[in-house]
C-alpha cells in the first residue's frame, strides 16, 4: 500500500515536471506589456520615457545605473543580473531626471515600487509631463 502511494506521488511529480517544461518552450506566449518573459533567468527593468524629461539615473536596491541619457520617446532595458537582495516584491525604484523646461526649483526624483520576477521584463512607463 505504501509503495503504491509513493509510486503514484512520483508519477504525479514526473507528469507535472514534463508539462511544466513543455509550457516554457514558447516563452513569449501570453506575456503582457508590463511583464514580458525572457530567455534569461534574471529580471530586467524596461523604462519607457514618454514624459518631457531626460532620464539621467535609475537606482534600486543593489543597483545604480548612472550616466543615462534617455530622452522623450526613448526606452532602455536594464539587466538585474546580480539578483534582488531585498526580494522581488515592492522594490523601490528612484529615477533622477532633467526636465525639458528650465526650472529653479529643486527636482525630486520619481519614486515608485515595482514587482519583479525571474525571467521577466517589468516595464515602467513615464507618461506625464513633470513640469
């Protein structure tokens, strides 16, 4: 009796593994714009700039991407291939930018929290005119 239960359990695990692996062969099927599946095993962050700003720097835990020059209607994909030290949920992202319009006021960074997953591209689109 015990052997048959164990054999059934092993059979179930084997079938589940085969089905799961076959579903990964077409990795782009069903991916949404905000989270596209990639062939890599690490997350990526895509920033689409539709605002009237130039993105200069992106910071999130464990990463700092500086010397960027992402202008309006441009985008960039950042590899997060060193893992996510604080986990994949509610990751704070800070974006430093320069507005197209000249201003004398202090420019606070854009702050947002995003969720990531291994093998996906999380997209952050900046739509609004900051100034």
